[in-house]
């Protein structure tokens, strides 16, 4: 992740998520924790949705590096790169 993020404020967490989405299209909870230092991405995703970004959540099974299987791990998928004007909805 670029060093342009000098703190882990909610604002910077949203920007980090958007950068990731624009480059890769989707992110899991575990990827957000490991790569973006966002321990709880769900609130940031909710804020991005409120800002007009179309993000869908799908759940998958995930196996950790320790071989432990986890069920229902969220994957967030950005479906539109520009926010929708909430006044038009």
C-alpha cells in the first residue's frame, strides 16, 4: 500500500479500500486486515455504500494460512467505480 496514508483514520481507511477496489475489484475481510490494516472493514464498506458506491457482499469459505477453515467470510465487490448521486435514487 502506498505510503500516502499516514494514519488509519476512517477517512483514510475508505480511501485505501477505494484504491484497492479500483485496482483489483474486490476484497475480503482477511485481505483488508492483512494488506490495508483495516481490522473491521464492514463499517467502512457501509460508509462507501452511503456515499453512493455500488458494493455487493458475497460470502465464501476461506482457509487460513494455518489450515483452519472459516465459513461465511465476506468478499466485497465494487460493481460501479463512480458513486451514484443519491438525489437521483
